[in-house]
C-alpha cells in the first residue's frame, strides 16, 4: 500500500500537473509569502514544516552541521558539518561551486547557448548588452540545478577575486527540467545576479550566475552587505574587490535554484561531466 509521500511524489512526477502547480500560480506573491513564512522562528512549526517538505523531496540532513532548526529558513540555508565535502586542490582545476545536477552544457556560439534542447537564449538576453561581446561570447557554459532538498550554499570555484556584481530583477518561474522544456528564455525572465570574477594566476575571467525560482528567490553574498531579492530597489551594478580561495563560501540562496557557470573557450570539461551528472561542491568541473 502506497504511503502519503509516495502518492504526493507520483502526483509531482506528472509533467502537466507539475507545471500547472508550480507555474500557473501567483509565483511572485507565493515566493514573498514563503520568504516570510520560512523565517518564522518556532521549533515546533519548523519541525512540522520540515516533515511536510520531506513528503515532496528526498531531504537528507545527515551532513548538516546542526540537526535542530528554529525555522524552516535555517534548514534551507543549513551549513555542512566540517569535512562533508572535499575540494580538488589541483591548480589547473575549476571545481563545482555547489551541489547540484548538471543541466545543459557546452559551447557558447556567437553569444547563443541553450537552457534545454531546442530552447536557445543569448548572453545579451541573460546579462544585458554589455555581455554581447564579452569574454564568454564564444566560451563554455554549464548549468547546475540545485534541487529543493540539496545544500544551498555556493563556493569559490578557484582562487581569485570577485570584482563586480550585477543584479537583474525578474520573475520566479520554476527552473526544473519540465519548465525548461516549455518556457522560452526562462533564465532570462527570472531574478538573477551575475558574479564577475578573475581566477588563478592568469586572472581568467569567469562568471557565476545564480538564478532564482518559484518559492526560492533572494540571494545573499558575503562580499556585499545587501540582500538581493525581488523587492530590491538599490543599484543594479555593485563593484567590489573581494579575494577568495578555492572552496571558500561566497554566499547562498535564501532557498535554492540554479547556477550558470561561464568560462573562456580554452577551458575543458573534466572527465565524467555530462548532462544528468549529480555534483558535489568541490569536485572537478573544468580544467
């Protein structure tokens, strides 16, 4: 006899129903509500909320630094216990900035790339006119999807410096594979930020683009004393000069979503990196 959890997961697996329930709703309003609700601090409410969460996802807290949470938000942005991730220390290796699942990946050709097969978008659509002829115009890209139950903090892919952040306000469409096959230029519609950095002794230009999603908006960066969210009214471009080491925490999603990685064309994907691969923060991603 199927459990309640199995019934719920079977319903969520239905593509039409999944798309309807996670997209044909007041996405931004529900995202704001979840942001408020998740930060209500009461251990019993947090425990009940986490139980409900487990009915929809394979939430594993065995690697969490803390095992008790006063709010759902604390669970979302949980830290890992020391030693839970190992970081590849090869100086020629760019590591995964987060846990996640590899989505679309490959070459950016004349500024065009793909969110899913048959669904192209451009760097200009995603990052504005300044990216039209930038260092990634014919570079490499990789999409990493962070599911709701995964670790939601992201880290430095190499030693380097973060020197510019640009924030793009937007919608909160779901960014799961079902939506990516149905909504054109989805990443370009959603709230996102571009983190421009230089890595390694040769100061290679690399960008990380965290993209928010339904119920999971808002981005916190250690280099900025600002929470980036759909109601943010401050400057869209923020300059900084923040040094970091490979594997050092850069920030977190208030809940979780997707990170796009952009590199110059001479970078190569590490062996075994392919669509559908489950990643852990710190493992070899590109060389």
